[in-house]
C-alpha cells in the first residue's frame, strides 16, 4: 500500500510523532537516506517558492546524511564522493562549513546570498535554501553540536527565510537521552528526519515538518511506493508504545552516564591509548590517541575477538551504540571486555 492511500497505522504513527515533537506533519519512506532526500527536495521547493533559482543547502564538514547521490553530496566527506562525480563535481547546490564554527557559518551564509553579477543579469538568484545539520555528528567522530552553533543556525535561517533541518537518523528516537537530539540544543528545526530506531529493525524512514515547511509539498510533489506501509508503521507504533510505557528515556540517561563514567575510568588507566570520552545518552565515543600505535578500526577488531561488537567513527574514535534497553550488568560486561581488549593491545606492544 503506497502512501497515496491512507492506512490507520500510518495515521496513528504520524499522530504520535507530531504529538511528541514540534512537527505538524510527517512523510513516511523507507530509510534515513530517503528521509533526507525528502528534506532536500522540500528545501529546494521552498526556496523556489521564494524566487530562488540557485538554492544552496549548507551542511557541516565530516557530516553523514546517506548514500544516495544527493545525500552523499550533502555528506561533506570527500572519501564518500570518490568515483561518483561528473566532471569532478557532485550534485550542485551544496556548500560545507566546519561544525560548531560560528564565524565560518555566518561568513558562508553571507557569501551564498550574493548572486554573481553575470547570473543576476539573466534573472537568476542565489540564496540559502536550508542549513542541514546532525545534532550530534556520528560518522564524524561522535561530536555533539553546541547550543551556540545551533542557535546561530536557527537565527540565520529565520533572517534569510531558509529552513533549519536536523538529521536525526542516528541520534533520534531516544538515543541521546531525549526523544530528539535537537532537544538537547534548545532549538526547534523546521524539518527533521528519522529512521533506524523508528522501526525497531523494520525498514522505515520519516521526514517531519512544522509550520510553513509542513505546507510546502502538495499532492504528487513527493511520494514513496512502500512509504508508510502497514507493516512498517505497525512496527513504528510498537516501538513508540514501548518507549512510552517503559520509560526508556530514563534507562538511556542512566546507562549513558554509566557508560561515559566507566569509559573515562578505563581511559585514565590507559592514557597512552585512550583520550576524550564524548557523546550523549547511549551514543558515546572514546578517542584513540594519535600515538596509540593502532587505529579505531583495529581496536574494534580486538573487541570483536573478546565477543564485543563496536564500530569505528572515523579513524580515531571507537563508537559505543548499545540497545536502548541495555541493562546495567550488560554495560559492565561490555566495558570489561573492552578493557580486556585494550590490555591485550597494550601488552602486545610492550
């Protein structure tokens, strides 16, 4: 059943998402990349409605937004662009700024809003369509956004008629300790996206919008054959119900604090290998020092040999992303195995 047709599960899940966020409407699709594609299209249409012929979406360096051609272009990491360019270019209309750098963002917005003279002569107009940011960069190294940066992004969007859009695919649905990552930063985006945890393992994505942004798409402007299908939305409803009835956010907060504190303890015992511990809730990372003699990926391999599944976040951060329902004893066991892997690595190098 495509989202051309109404199904009860789709309506109920949309209602839950809107009742538990700043959103007014939800669009369903099948993945995080698709939800970000929908946000990109919405931003371009919104800019077109304002007379902008050359809309630019600003994203942050070291971001990750998906693997479709537009979302991988939005992903400001050249390693993901290799082999996918045309004449050395990716999809036009994206520019990048350092994450959490206020001055750089201000400067870039000012530059984009100046239409080159030769383009203006033929009726073209350049402008900022949107600023698309992860509240916490996952693939970029588990780097939380700062309130100052996001408040500035919100202000710049308001001043320029652009949309503030948050990619909540990794950090949303409770992983940060709040339901949505942007709630940690005190801002309300015009658009935000979700996937991953939304379906509890069943493929689903969603783009949520509020206010003027929620009115941009009309019938036929965007669609998805399997988006909002009864199975995926039933799974989403089951996840929503479990989150609500079992106070999962409290567990995320408590276990997240436990994870951060214990990781810091381990780092203090192995200062030649481990550095800063950072993140929110149950999305934490520990930095591997430059002179540690190993990469994050190698430490992830060591942990796997101890029966612990982790994942690298770039070359120098080991990422911990346990289930939101993880128990205190399970966190202890995981960290015990991680320390064992570190101890073996250090012992082997001596």
